[in-house]
C-alpha cells in the first residue's frame, strides 16, 4: 500500500508543526529564565564557548514531542468515537483504528522519555555522578524493552539476547547524542537529518515492496523533527542556548525507540538485510562515540571523562572552522543515511556493497584523521627540537664563554 500524499501532509501538520511551535515557545522561555533556574553553561577548559550560555533547551524538545502526543492521543480517541464525523477525509480515517490500537501502549514509551529528560534536566542543574546516570539509563531502557517486549527484528530466537541488545542500543544512543552535543547545532542537526531519512524509510515504500507505510512510528519521528527544528532556531550558530543533557538524553532515547519499533523487511521477508538500516542511519553518532571512548582508554583515562576529543573537535584541530566541522558531519550523516533508503530496495549483493561503502567511508575518515594527527605531531616536535646548526652554534658560544672565564 502506497502512502496517500494528502494524508502525509496532514500527518506533518498534526505532528511536526505543533511540536515545532511548542518547542519554539518553551525554548524561548527557558532561555529567558535560565539564570534564575540555574541553567547557565559556564566556559571551562573542555568547552568551546568563552562566555556563559543558557542551557536546558532540550526541555523544549521533550515538551514539544510529549505535548504533541498527549494532544494527539486525545484527538485520535475523538475521531475514533465519531466526534468529527464528516470533517475527516476517508483517506485519513482508514489509519485511525491502527493508531488507536497503539495508544494504550504508547504511555510506557512516554514515561521512559519523561524519566530520561528529567534525569538530564537534573544533571544540567546539579551535576550528577556518571555512575548514577548510567544506572538510571539502563534501568529505564530495561523497563521499556521488557514491558513493551521491544525487540529488534534480527531473526535471532534468543529472547534474553535480543532484550540485551535492545537495552544496550538505547543506552548507547542516549550517550551518543549526549557526546555529540559539543558544538552549536551539531547534535540537533544530525538528529534532524536522521529523522528526515528515517521518515522516508517508514513512509515511502518501493514499488515492489509489500510494506505498508508505518504511520505510528513515522508520527513519532516527525514529532521529534518538529521539536528539533524549534530548538535549532535558537541553537544555530551563534547559539543563544544549548540543548543540555535533558535534550540529548531524550533525543537519543526517542530515536532508539523509533528504530526498534520500525519494520524494515517487506511482507515476503526476502530482504532480511534491511534490518541493518539503523546502522546506516546512525553510523556517524556511533563512530563518534566509539572513537572517543577508544581515545580516552588509549590515553589511560575513564571513558566517561569529558574532554575535547570528539569527532567535531578533531576536525577543528585539522584546520576546519567550527561551522565547517558541523557541516562536514552533516554531510557524512546524510551520505551514510542514504544507505538506509537503499537497503529495503536491493538484494543481498547490493546490501553488501552499501554497507561496504559506509564502512569504507568511516575508515577513510579515521585514516585521514590519523594521518593529519601524525603530521601535526611531527611538526610540533620539529618546532620544539633545536636544529643541528643551532645546536652547534650554542656549543660554540658555550666554549667561547668557557675560554673567556678561564682567561
């Protein structure tokens, strides 16, 4: 079944638009009251800004998404009861029973998002121990996955293993977007690109696909996109407010849940490789997280110790401006995400080629980073080390000085 474009327009209007307006308004309020709320991000040695900036803009993102769905749940119930009979097109009504069947379970997902957004807001305000944060993240992830029986379609008939993978996936993405929130418009912009590409995967099927548009999950993705765009209005360089942990935790959690709820394989099940689409969509955030953790471990530091070794920081060290680094990461995210659109439309050989392209791109980025880093280190050593001529000249001066002293 192909998506009706009138319904697509209505779907955007009832998800993206209200989430945008709510986020836009709430972020503005948080920005005005950040000092009174104790939500000021002060500069230090690991921050790229040099003046205090309000944080907590992610509260607007979370409230935009949650508020939209609370209103949407009421609206779906009203349409299902026949309250708006004659006002709703038949092309829209056909989806209402399916949406209504998901409303009862959706509250659990909202509770998980509220818990993590609250955890992040408390960390923004008081600064919590990383051990406490990780513990709560795992607890929330396990609660949601086990309560909803939320499993990836990995064709693995081992319940405890798929549950473990789901919990780790949620916690990893929560921290991935938290780590990526280190430059203006970076985390929110990357998340927006991922939302757009995932919405296409969910709503637009290939001509020979047996998959129906996944309206429920797509509405979750589009609502998050609206919340992100409302926040980006204030976070675009030069940013006047930062996302904070409240936003990055919620964004990572929501995207993780959406990827787990999505179905990537068609009704015939002849393209099982399509389940790897989330890895294409999230290749860059995952690369950033793993590379930072490896660098910290290599340097003998805790993986949870904040620093300026993220992908964006390394690009700046290579000579890019902050804006150029952000745009480069946008482009890399978009390039990898295109593979997610192709996986459900190609055979096994094509899927292998797509994944190879994504892997090769990440390896290329890592190789270039390593090469430039070694060159930079070599130049630093050459600059700090005295030349042979200078060494001989210094020796001669010392000898002459010694002779004069003896005389």
